[in-house]
């Protein structure tokens, strides 16, 4: 399953990049997070709740060499999610293009993924809006 979202943020690419790379800030803008723990190695664990179901995910954020891309990989026993954030400077700040791809290891969840896409897209847009509001304070 793949979902996408785009948002304009009135901050520089560098500011947005720095914020996205800081795993400790995830609870500030990820709406379904119920628990969060930052690990000593920079990875993190989070418990999320979606459609009344709680899942424990382990994640890591990577950036590469520039400030135009941030990738977050989340894994559980049932799913691996790769969320890519592409950052582009605009006249008023930064355009963030988000693409998340979920690969389900649980066959039943994989079959149900199509029905979850609309809800997941709405949830993504809500998270991106929280991110924008947080950065534009």
C-alpha cells in the first residue's frame, strides 16, 4: 500500500530537515502515537493506535548527505513502512512531498490494506498539518 501527501511549510528547507531528523520530536506531530521511547543508538520504539488496534513499531530516521530528503523506516511483526520526505525550497518556504509505502508481512492485513488506504491518507494529511503548525509557531 502506498499513500502520498504534500504540504507547504513557511520555513526554510534546513529548518524542516532538522526538525524531521530529530526523532525526539515525533510525538509532537504524529497523532496516533500512544507511547514513545528514544533508544541510545538513535532508533526509537513507538506504540500507535489505528482503527482501535495497537501496534509496537521500531523505527529509524536517515537523511543522507543533503537536506532534501529524510527517510523514516518503521517495522513491526506485521508491517514494514518506509516514509520518504522530499523537501524542496519554494518562494515562501518548503514544499514537503511525503510518500509512505507499507509492506505487510501479515497476509490478512495485506488483504485489508486496500480498505485502509483512505483512512491512512486522511491520517497522513492530519499529521502533516500538525507538522506545519508546529514548525510555523
